[in-house]
C-alpha cells in the first residue's frame, strides 16, 4: 500500500461477469451514473430548477426552461471560458459567487464596453482569462 489508502467499492449487479469486468463496471458505468446525478443535483440546487411552486403548469415549465438554459450557459462558461483556470472544474455555485456576483462598474461607449472591477477583487486574473478565452471563439447565429 506504501502510504496509499485503499477505499474498496462494492457494486451488486445482475449483469453477467462475462459482459463487463469489475473495474470497467465501476469506473465506466457506476461512476458515470453518479457524475450525471451530481450534474442534475447541481442544476436543481445552484440554478434553482427545483422552484416550481407557481400556480400554473405553464409558469413552472417556463421556470424549468430558464433554469436549463442558465445551466447550459454556465456549462459553456466552465468548458470554454474557464478553460485552464483554477475554476475550470468548479461547481456552478462557486462560479456564481466568485466570478458573476461581483460589484463592477460597466460603461458602454460606441466602440467598447468597459468593465471596471474593484481593486481588491481577488479573481481579477481569472476574470481576465475568461474574457481572453471568450474572445477566441465567436458565437454564430
């Protein structure tokens, strides 16, 4: 073991052993399923997809659509904008708190959009990296 702690995992399944070996079953099937459940939970908790308490079904459906769109945008931000940064694998809540929920002054001119962050903003370098990464790909309609 050489200082390495072992964490045995047990999966009870009805799949025949000839179909998948134990390691492939755990890593490719079971862990992937758990990761998907984590993404669903992340959308429910961090993007407020569980707030479907309005009086009409149509309003609840609209809330879920907006939450899903927000999650897709957040995933794109994480995958493309935050690539090669310390927040590249951060959860949505962390990205919201550290990168999006900040005080800034925005000035729009004819040719530019100026974003002035506070001098004490600790993630200014990450914010600048997102701007650089985002400018490297163009959105086409």
